[in-house]
């Protein structure tokens, strides 16, 4: 990609923000070196990595841990160098992080294929971790147990040190010598233990002078009787140093033997961390994955303004550019005005007009920056469903190209850059020109701008142009494959709205603004008389079209609000009927319970009466009729209370992006983020799942997608297969229950979840003392319905939650 264009589009600022989400230096370096690719397959692969990383991080807290860039240490070890303890600890922590990452991706190749391929390249420990742990403490100190020889040396050193301190202690405590000392202490000079002797007592104690104080009043002396003891300690210290170095060299040689694999592994670890950083940056931007498409090509022989014959026998048909609610990623997401760029099919050039400071340049930069971000594997700051063409190259001429050093005016600077761009573009390029032809005579500038735009159409590249020239508006209106666009201006407030409108050119607001600001009416009328009446009528027509378009848009919004209100009323009515039905069933259930009690009492009374009649030798025919009635009453009481479904009919419709739905197979609510022909992507909390359209129920209306809901009471009292497998929900709460009750409840829930075909469930047991958590996990271990389980992520409840993955039913 053109480096000057990347700087103009402020792409390096994007990389700086991306680097801020990296966890170690190697990935930061990769982030700052990231460039858009000219390979379609590589761009798609990069985007897939980011998508997989976002999915993983949304359900699991994964990172590179305490990894470091150990490539320099590996190089040093490979050259037979000796690594210091801190370098070895960095190697150890990095290999431990790699080991944990491999565990995290174990048996997840099908779920995260792109990330799994990166993790495969992480290095194995080859016993290096154990070797370092055996010789070094966590503080980087060589352990006594590192070797038998080192343990002996340090034991002898302690004995010699104690012996020396005992002998020196006599000098600082003996009444004969203590008065000669400046202080009753033992100190060191040049690695030798000495005592502070007052200068006037020099020679009173036979000793070697090693140092004196700055005032000369104190001499630091080593008494001759302890010289040998000091020598012994020094010899042992040197032996300790040599043995420590030998041990470090031995472990360093083990690192050096696998240096190539370690360096390759660190490169893969940096790539993995970069994928995590792209995912975190995407979440921070509230970005979405764009659908990247190669520009479609078709065979052809004719040459026209919309289909340009190429030398390779192919001609460019169309660019699939569709940006929904696109935001400039470097502007504040809370204040920036999003734009929609969705030109009609076959468009290869967009001419944007509008007032100064109205947002033309920002709109150009937004499109250009989102294109290079997508081809770098970054998700873009636009709504899901956005589509971008894949370009082999991107070129932009934006800003003031004036150069005093090169004696270039603004016009000359722009033309010089444009000439450079025209030499290298082809039909696979995106070209962005801001204020094309400006900085010179308007008539000549407009002619040059129109000629350049015509040439770009002949080349077949995608072009975005911002201009003030009315001639380009006319050109765009009359040329196939070119479309006008404009940024609106509010005459009442004299401020731009920053809203991009595709299909309409911008209109001149100079006279209206001047009149609003108070320019005399006579001057306004005089200026109006100088303008071509056709231009005035065109401006009036544009104003009328814009007003009509705005009115239609407002009416559409009103209708959408009314539709939403009706859907909400339908949903509310359905909820009320549901509540009434629940109350009816509850009342009938209570009545049945009371009836069962009365029948039981009556039965006991009849049995008692029969017994009394039998004793009195009386016939039992009198109570047979009563028994028959009681049996009929008992049958009636035992009949189950069936739910009578509400007969509310709601309007059918097609699910839309951003609409709230219920995934019937999971019994979970979410928001539609992407639509396919037969399925849809639904955001459930922090998780995105794909579900069939037939499994979605619209929250606003309660209707099933692609089918009309006409609920009615079933004539068959037996539960259907679907009813018997109704989802119990994605989680069960066991808090507050005794262990035995909690395990019974969990067992019933797991059976229902397994029959409903749920892929995983959340079991909430709380933290507390940990007894319930342990009981739950002991029960899950080896359970027939459970494939595996793990602790909940940071956003899922942490230690208070266990996530269990279920076997397929």
C-alpha cells in the first residue's frame, strides 16, 4: 500500500491505538508494522482471526500471561552465552504462558481454526521450565539445591563467616580494645571484614589498614589474627560465584539448544497477542466484521462508461460498497455523526459536494480508513452487514500539498501528487481526491477535474471525489456509473449537519447564508440577478427535492414508531392473557387440591359407614350409588389442568437487523446482528450464535419468523415431542440450597437441558466457603450428560459459576 496515502488517512494513529492493547513488546512491534494486504485470501484470514479472538474473549478470559520477548536471550544462549537469572525467569514465565495457551485451545480446532493454527506454532518447554525451577527461586536467586557442590560451598561459607564474626566480636566487646574503636561495629571494605579504629590508636592493634574516613579520624583496619579467616571467606565466595555461573551456563545451554524453536514460537505468540489486541480494539470501537468482497468481473466486448474493457479480456462490473452507520474511528464515538454510504449497483464514482467544514473530508477519510483497516484484518466502526470491496491499492490526495521548500503552490502540489497516482492505478484501485482541481482558476480547475474524473472512469477504478464545482455535479448526474452525494447544511442554525445523502448534489447556500447574516436586501437581489436563472431554478428544485425527501423520511419514521407501538401493544396484550391463563390454572389447581381432599375424606367416611353397616348386618345397596358418584368425582378431579393458549393473532413480518428476538432452541433473548438467507447471527449477552430463522421469535410481537402464530388449545392432552424438549434456560441457580437439594435440582436441570439439545449451561453456586462449588464439580465429573466443565469467566461470575459443556443429545 502507498505509504503517503496511509499517512494522509491517519492510519499510523490507528496502529498506535492498536499497539496500546498489546501485552508485550513483540506484539506491539507487529502492531506498528501492520499494513493492509493486497492479497484477498490473506485479508479474509486476518478478519477471521479477529472474529475468532472476539468470540473467544467474550466467553473466556484468555491472554498471553507473563510472556516476554525472549528472542535476544535465545540468541545469546545459542552463541554459548550465559543468561543471567532474570533472563532465565523470563524464559520460564514465557514457556509457562505458552503451555497454558495450548491447554486453553485443546480440542478447539474446529471452533477456532485460525487461532488454533497459530497456537500450534508455540514452543514446547523441553524440560526448560523444570530445569530453571530446579536451580532458581522466584526472586532469581540460585538455590542451594542447584548442585551438591554449591550446597557444600555455602555450608562452609556460613561456618567460616560465623567463626570470623565470633573472633571480630571480641574486638568490639573486649574492654581493652573497645575504647580504641570509633564505634562498636563490624563493617566491610573491599570485601574484607574490618573494624573502625580511632586514628590516635594506630599501631595499638596490629592490623592492615584498608580505608579511612573523609575526616581522617577513623581507620578501617583488619586485625592480623583474622586475615586468614577473611581469606578463607573470600576464597569460598569466589568458589560460590564460579559454581553459580557453571549452573547458569548449563541451563543456558539447554535454552540455546532450542533457540530456533523458541524464536519461532515467540513470533507466533506475538501474532496471537496481536489477534487478541485487534479483538479488544474492535470491542472498544464497538466495531463489526465487514463482508469483504472481490470486485466482480464479467466477460464482455463492448466498451461503455459503466463497463470498461480491460486488456486481459475482462471488464469491471461493479464495486459492492455498503457502509451502514459508519463512524470515523479516531473521532469520539459519542459525538460523531455516522454516515451511510450505499450507492446504487454499478456505481464506480461518488462526487460529494457540500459546505466548507461540512464533513466532506471526514467522509472521504472514513471510507478510505475503513477500507485499509479491513484489509489489515481490523473490524470496522460500522454496523454489522457493512460490505467493502477488496482493492489491490488505495491512493488518496487530501489536504494542503503546498511546499515552500519545493516552490510548489497548493495547486501544483495537488497536481504533482495526482500525476504520481495516475501513473500507478488500475481497475483494482481505490482513488480518493479531496477538492479536485482547486487552487486555480475555477473554470480551468473544473475542466481539469472533469477530465481527471473521466480518465479514472476509463481506467475502471473506484473513485471518491469532494468538490465545490457545479460542473462536476452535472457530470455526475449525466454520466453512467457516477453518483452525486451531498452533506446537508441547516440554514436556520447556519451549521452543517454532517449527514451524507447519496443521490442528491449539494446546493449553494451562499445567498441564503448572506441574507441570514444581515446582508442588505438590495445587494442580495442584485447578486441574484447576476446568477443564471437556470441555476436558480436548479437550486430551487434541489431544495424542493430535499424537503420532500426529508418529509418522506419523517413520515417513514412516524410509521415505524406506530408499527413498533402496535407491536408493543400486541406483546403486552399477549403477556396479560398469559398472566390471566396462569392465574386460571393456579385457581383450578387449588380447587383440584381441595377436591382431592374432600374426596379422600368422603371415601374414609364411606369406608367407615360400610364397616358399621356390615357389623349391623345391614345391606350395602344404599351406599353403592354414593360410591359411583364419588368415583366420577374422583376422575374429574384427577384430570390435568391444561394451558389454554391465547388466541391473539399478531402481524407477521421479517426479522430485521437490531431487532430483539428469542432463540427458541436456547430459550435465550438476544439482538439480531447479521442476516443470511436461512439463518441469522444473534448477540446473546457477550456471545454471538447463528440460528435458523425458523428458531427465532420476535420479542416485539411474539411471532415466529417466517410463520404466522395462531395459538390454539390442543385437542390432544398428551405432550408433544417439542413440548417435552422445551429448553429450561441457559442457567440454573443453586445458591441458598443445601448440597443434597442443590444436586437434586441440578440433576433435573441437566436432564432437561440435555433433552433440549443445549450446547452448554451455566451453574450458579456462588463463592461462599466453596463446599457447594466442590460438590457441584464432583457431581459433574464423569456425568453422562456433561462433556467438560470449567470455571466461569470474569464477566460470567468467576469462581461463583461453573460452565458445563453438554454432550449432543
